[in-house]
């Protein structure tokens, strides 16, 4: 029997994290200590915990904070370098990260995030332009499952809730927030530095403003 999913009103800090991941592309993921870690093409790792709480950090910081042995940390870093640096990745060659099983040539450029609750479970739907990811977690066992959905598949959680219009509006508002913050960041650093900021400087600013989430 499938759970009855109910939309959750996200917190301010969840909204803040989601605003930063909109427009990024999912490259890969790994599960560790009852949390899902998603590598984004912007060089950040988006952490999703079993209760739906979230975090966002530059990948070196996120990996260094894991309580894992040095060999495991090196394997994670090696996989991340491969995924960030190559357009043709052979999943079998990755040691720690997995690549979502999208249809050939498809990606997940994030355009929306929805969070739902079931009895002792959580579900997140990450919507991309070409495909979607469904993440289901158990508060009882700490289990995390990642599934791919085609965009032509119906979202049962949204249909059951009757809240599709509200969720779409929320996604549009978050997209506006992300765009405004991105423009503000570029302008602010450009004025402070007297030149166009590089990627490292942008990432450092983002880290300072998201690592507390």
C-alpha cells in the first residue's frame, strides 16, 4: 500500500537552500549516515536528511566534515573530480557516488523542489527540465531511497494533495529569489573587487551565507 503523501510547508532555511539549488544540475549522489548527499554542477553538495532538513556546502567542506576514514574521503573526492570534470562518465568506474539512471542524454537541471510527509516517512520531488528525482526516507529506519521519474509520469503526491497550483507558484517564487540573489552577489563582489569575481570567490561568498543552514 502506497503512503498518503501530504505537502509540508517548508521552513525559511529550507527555502533558502532550495533557492540556491534552483538552476543547478544534479551530477551524482551518495548516501551516508542517514543522509543523501547530492553533487551539483556548481561545485556544491546539497545534503538532505531523513527528516527533510537540508544543508548546502562547497564540496571540499562537505566531504571534510564527514566522519569517514581517509581512504573513503579520497574515493569521494576522486569521484567528485570525475563528475565535475567530465561530460562522459562511466558509472561503473565510480567508487562511492552513483549517477541517476536518467534516460540516455537526459539531465536534471533543477527547476523545482517539493516536500511531502507520510506516516514516519518523507518524500522530496526534485523536478528538472527533462526528468525528475524522487527521494523517499524513513524516520524509523533511516533508509534513503533515490528513484528517477520521467517528466511525463504523474506526480501522485501532488495529485492527492490537490495543491499543484500552490506548489508551482512557490517554485516560481523561489526561482525569482535565486535569480535576484545571484544578480546581487555578482554586483556586490564586482563593486568590492573592481572586476568580475571568479568562481572561487563566488563559492566563498555562498559558503558564508549557506553553511549555517
